[in-house]
């Protein structure tokens, strides 16, 4: 079943202990859609500027991602600059230039209307909410956000949370959103804000799923991350996790508790690939066979017999 995603399509300048890259193709919706495209049809809603050219478009085309909903505006694309010099698990943001996203009015192409899955990737919660309201008939809605929006755009974000089935954020964001330093208590508080399921990403340590009282119906569950010898660039790991997680769910006939657990593993698989090279490079050249092989490695990592 098809997923519509709204979020940033961007250029990123990134510095990590492995080096520096200027203006790579990035953005939350970009990583999400590349990753989810290995599991299902993906349709993107975003805006780009005149600096988004044939090379960037080719990355989406190669994965057969529907980009009718990417509007081309005059001006520059979203630009983000960050580094991971002190902590590989958390980006330090140096620059966020919204550029064409500042005045973006999302429009949903008619061909996207039958999407049963909606992902609100990281972007201004006001835009996330508009897209959510314009697609009231979707079967499952998941979303992401980050410290930038939690700190300074809280009322708009709280409205988005009320309309979500699943929220995927990292542990620092969970604690910040709940103003509580204990992860389990913070998760409970976030679930009380609206989502039925909360997926907390722990960077190199995996991810934990928590369920609300009227939740999707399963126990707290943790998926590991693959211990890697080298992390080249953590940018996009969270969005690639979300793409694997939600893409796998969208490919399933039935959303059983087991499907949610396997989705957590597919999310971890996609996150583990994303960090192996700068920007989207690794995800762009990935194959389905590599995904399946790594899924087996994850199984072996945690299997008792
Ligand atoms: P992550 O998966 O959390 O590493 O997300 C990385 C991506 O988020 C980068 O490609 C950035 O372009 C994008 N990004 C950074 N800051 C923002 C923001 N404030 N709003 C939307 N996207 C952002």
C-alpha cells in the first residue's frame, strides 16, 4: 500500500570524525522515501528551490518514488549544516535555513489521495498538520519531529501529536518533550499527548517501542542496532529507520503485533546502512538482497538458541 510523506527535501553540509561534505542531497523526506521505497510505493510532498536539479531528481527516479508532489519554487532549497564531532549519536546544528519551506503551502496531488499510509517527516508542525487534515481517510499516520520544533514550536507540535498513531523520536527528544529524565515515565507522558505507539530511537543502541493504553496491542519491545566498526555519517539514520519501519508496515496485509516487531528490525536494518557513507550515498546504491541478509544478521544477534 502506498505511503505519502511530507517533510524536508534539503541540501546538507555535514562534518563527522570521518570528514566533511558540502551540500549533499538530504532532508528528512528524502531519507525516508529512499528507505521506504525498498518496501512499497512512496509519494512525496515537499518544496525545493532552483538549486534542486537533474542530479537530485535522479536519486528519487532511480527508486521509482513519485515526486509529483514536490513543488519547484523560486529561491533556494532548505539548507541544514550540522556536525557530530563530540557525539556521534546527536547532531549539533550550525545552520537551519528554511528558504522555500518558509512560505510553503502543501498541495496534495489527486494521484496521492488513495494513499493508506501517511508519514509526517520532520518539518514545521504547522505543515505536518495541514497535510494530516488534508488526508483524513488514511489508515495509519506516523510522524517524526526534532528538538528544534519541540523547543520553539510546542503548541503546534502538540496539535500534530493528537492526530498521530505512531510517533518516532529519539530518547533525548522524548525526555525533552515530556520534561522528564526517566525514559519510561517520559514515554508514558508522550503517549498521553496522543500517539497510540511511541518508537524511541537510541542511535547506536537500537530502538524501543512503547504502547499507549488503547495502543496497537503489544508489550514494550526493543530492537537492537547492529554493532558497526565504523560510523561514517549518522545523518539520516533516524529517517531511514522510519522509512524501513513504516515501509515494512505498509507492505503487510495485516498489522499484527508481530508485524510491528519485525518493522522495528527493518527500521534498524535501514538505519545501519544509512550511516555507512556520507549523506544518502549508501541507501541510494543498496539492494533488496543486502537488506534481507542484514535482517538475518539482526536475527542472529538476538537469537537465544
Ligand atoms: P536525522 O534522520 O534525524 O539524522 O535527520 C537528518 C535530516 O534532517 C537532514 O537531512 C536535515 O536536512 C533534516 N533536518 C535538519 N533540521 C531540520 C528541521 N529543522 N526541519 C526539517 N528537517 C531538518
